[in-house]
C-alpha cells in the first residue's frame, strides 16, 4: 500500500505529465487534427457517403482544378497511395473526371465532374460551418496571425524528418544538446506573406 507521501508524489508527476501535453505543439496539432478528422469523417460519411480523404481531394480540386494526383498528394501532405484510393472512389461515383495531360502523356489530370461540383457545393457549407465553430474563440486578428504561423510551420515541417539517427549509422544516439551539430541544418522556410 503506497504511503501518503508517495501518493502525493505520484499525483504531482501525473499533473506534470498532463500539463506537458498542453505545451507540446506536435501533440496539440495532432490531437486537434484527430478530433476534426474523426468528426468530419463520420459526418461526411453519414450524410454523403464520402470519406474524408475523398472530401479533401474534392476540396483541392475545387480550388486547383486539373491537377495531377502527385500534386494533390503534395498539397494534402499524404502519400500518393491515399490519393489513388480516394481518386478510385471518386471515379466510381463519377464525381471526378480523369483526363490525359497534354504536357506529359504519362500523367493524368483530375478535375471535378458536374456531379462532383454539385456535391462539393453541399459539403463546403458544412465544412465552413465547422471551421467557423473551430475558430469562434478567436478575433479576426488572431485568426490572421494563427494562419500565418501555421503556414510557416507547414513550410518548415520537412525539417522534422531531418532527425534520422539510423541513417547516420547511430541508432542508439541520444538526441541531446549536441544534436544540431550532428544533423543536417534545417532548411529555411520561405517567409512569403499569405494574401
């Protein structure tokens, strides 16, 4: 049976750990993304029988029509296999058209079909309301700042993958204070202003 002092120490450790979650940017971003993905996926599947990746691909095609699957995967930050699965589902439902690329016969261009445009116009209303609710606690200025910060973070995210002790032949390497010298330098993120 733990002593009263040990119990208090255990609670103090638990409190510190739970506080650390709230200070970890990757955790917060991941947790928010998971909550939004699960809710969006359930909602769009129930209302329109469309998966979240399919919806995201449709959203991108509404903004950037006639793009390749590779470009869509770059924009979405997912692998090409996920795009291929989403594209196959959208093609089966005739929500997209796939056309040959006149600039490169090895590539295909994707665009929304008329029925895809119609479905997009229904889902976007719900998506915008979900975004409005997510951002409701913030002022307009805070939203603009948050957007710029997230854009910079997204541009810099590739640097996270620079940490690869196994590639350096040192799988047991500790990632301590000497880490920056042992890793390739981070790529500078572009500081373009969003319009």
